[in-house]
């Protein structure tokens, strides 16, 4: 009853409440479409994320095996000595991307680690695999951020839909029913009064 207290049972307010219901229902339908699209995007992102993680694990295994072979071939001191000659500076731009109004970061690599010296064959393989691993980590970070943002927005959208369907719209409909009942009651009272007055006037006629 709290949603009905203070309601003005007038025809003008009844028309306004019906207009509000139509507006909210249209908004709810739009949010449902957004929710369905986000759910589809989330499913695709999760599938892609699983694929990216699988590739990363494969790359890690390759790097570990190549590094193990390099240590066996060259020894730890030579591996460390040659590794110091690799330029490790990186530069990454973070750019905004959007899906259904959901912003997530896109990472654009401006500068990658550079191998500008001649390495032993075994270490050159390790370096090549590490560069591939670097690219894969960038891809994985983007997919994880995208998936997290979409999942968060999907949760918010779903809560909005539930609130509109289960709280706002039913509350508005209760108000409409209350006003309609009040107006019907007033109309009935007016009819009864009119008939009573008409009866009294009829009896008073000579």
C-alpha cells in the first residue's frame, strides 16, 4: 500500500500512469534485448578466453622446454650473459573499445622487446618463443578485460530488468487499478446521488 499512499485518483493522473507504464515497458523490452545480446557476447568472449588460455599454456610449455635445452647446451652463466644483451623495453597504448556501450581496453603494442645481437641457436629459439608469449599475454589480457566488463554489465542489466518486471511495473499497475476502482466508485456514487435526487424531485412534484 505504500506505493499507493498519496496517489491522486483523478482521470488525468490515470492517463499519466498508463503513459508511464507504456514507457517503462518499452524500456524494459530494450533492456531485455541488450541483456540477450550481452549474454551472447559473454558466451563468445568466454569461449575465446578459454582458447587464449589454452594457447598461452602451450606457449609456456614450449618456452620452458626450449629454455631447459638452452641451459643444458650452454650452461646457466652463458644463458644469463647472452640474455642481458636483449633490449627488453616495451611500450603499450591502451585504447578504448566498446560493445553495446560497454567500454573495455584494447592494447596496442608500440614497442616490443628487440633482439639486436646474434644469439646461440638454442637461445634464439627461446627468444622467439618469448616474443610469441609476450604477444599472447597481451591478447589474453584484452580478452580477460573484455569478458569481465561484459559480465559486469550483463549483471547490472539483468538486475534492472528484474527490478522493472517485479517491482516498478507491478507497482504502477497497482496504482492504475487503485485509481480505476476509485473513479468507478465515484461514478457509482454520483449515479446513486443523481437517482436519489431525481426520485426526491419526482415525489415533490404536485
